[in-house]
């Protein structure tokens, strides 16, 4: 089977943002997560961009769970300003929003909803892109997708290999400013990327190596972030591992846990990483018959006995969730599962329509999907 592996240039470690002063940017649109807009990291980034005496326009008009319409103001500012670089600073929603801004600025003639992975975009004829993550989880700084929602809280995914950033800058001082709870929620997303990329039917030796090493780091180090939130070296390891799993998942694709999480995300109000964390034990158990050999490769990390049976492997992740303070079901997380049952037909359609669904090693029937839902709901 022939495959492709796509990745940006990556600079990692303290001081990574200094790479910005070497871009030769003349006009930069700096897209900043509102939560980090007043932090030192944001000011340092702007200072680096100004070293080359270029112009910098800053926008913070992005939100968690973005819609394509929520980008309108930022797209208008980009169009008026005419940037040759777009630099995104923030979590996954901010990086995805910036990708949407980039797409709509560079190709105003294109309806983003009609985008396919085969569409020729030529985005770099107008601008190039840098992703600077301030959370360690989404992997958007290395991925070729961007997640949005429509007016009915249903997922809209943009996918094109042209959306892979030119640079990903991984400075651990930025996620170190985030609260430990944010680190845990985003870290669960990263861990899910690694576990699902490993089991994906689209996996390659390149994605496997990244995913397996990163899962080993995250499974051990993520709980330590709660105990030592100010440990910059620890944050740096988790930050790099999150980008590794993002790169693996971008090329191998995620699986059923992400397909279900994207379908549920706008309907539950839970942070994406926490939602994936709740889902994953049930998905690991369901996938086990089809992914036994892949999961067995994690024995040095989780223990040989853990990977012998579906139940013990799922229980390993449940114990990890318990250490991280993640509830076992949606109901335990405070979600009104009764209200969700009324939209089950739409939810099932969204799950089956996700690209993540098709890459899952075991495809559930309608009955199996319903059973999974009932178990996760609690």
C-alpha cells in the first residue's frame, strides 16, 4: 500500500519562538487566543515579529468551538491588512480558527464547506502559516484538518494537506502558563490521538513510531503534571509528545473515540479532551479484538498482563482517568443524557460521516454503536 506522510518544520524547546524573527515576514496577522492575549508569551511573540521591522496586526476574535461565521470579522481584517504570514497562538480552537481565516483570506472564491482533500488551494500564493500551541493536545500545529461547528452544533471538518502549517514552534514556557486542569484535558486528547493512530487502519511505520513513543511519555508523565505543574522540563516533554501524536494522527487518522467526540462535542459542553477521555476506555475495549497485536506493543509501558484482555486494557485507562479526575460516564460529568437521546439519529449520522469512523480498526454496526452510547452515557 502506498501512503504519504506530511509534516511542517518543527522547532522545539525554550526559546523556539525566536524562529519568528527569521521568517522575513513583512506583514503578519497574529491570531491570539483571548485567554492568552495578555500573557508574556503573546508579547514576546509580537516582539520577535517586530525585530525585522515588519508590521503586525493582532486579532483575538476567536472562540472555543468556532463556527465558520465566527471568523467573519477576522477574515475582513486579514483582507484589509494583506498579511504574507499568519501566526496562530493558542489552543486547538484558536489554531483551527486561524486555518479557517487563512483559507477564507487566500481563497475568498471558495465555499469552505465544499472543500475536499483533493481541492487545489494554492494558499501560499498569498500567505504562509505558523502554529504556536499554548496547550499540549490538539496537534493542530502539525495537522491538515480544522474542526468547526454549524449553527445546529454539528461538526464541520475542513481537510486539505495545504492546511499543514509551514512551521510549528513548540515553546514549553507557553503551556506552562496554563492551569493543570487544562493540561490534563488537552493531554487526554493527545493520548487519544496516539492510541487511535496506533490502531488505525491507515497507520504506517512512520506514524506508529511517533504514536508509540508519545503514548509511552504521556501515559507516565501526564499524571505528574497535576503534581508538578511548574516543572518546565516535564511540560516540555508532554508538549513535544502531544505534537508527536498530532503528527501521527494527522497522517494515520484518529478513530471511533474522536468520531463520537466530534459528534457529541457541541451537544455536551464538555472540553474536547475530557470528552475523549471519557469515551476512550469503552472504545479501547470495543476495538481490542481487531487491534490486539497493536495494543500488545504497549506492554513495556502498561504491563504485559494489561494487554492480554480487552477488559484489563480498558481498566488501565479507567484507572488513569481516575488519577486525572475524569468521570467515568457522561452522566457523571454532569451531561443531561436524557436530552441527548432525542438527537440520536443525527448523532449516529455524524459519527458515521466522520473520516475518523472509517479509519477505526473495527467498524460498529448500528446496534453496537447504540450499545456503546448507552455505556458511555451511564
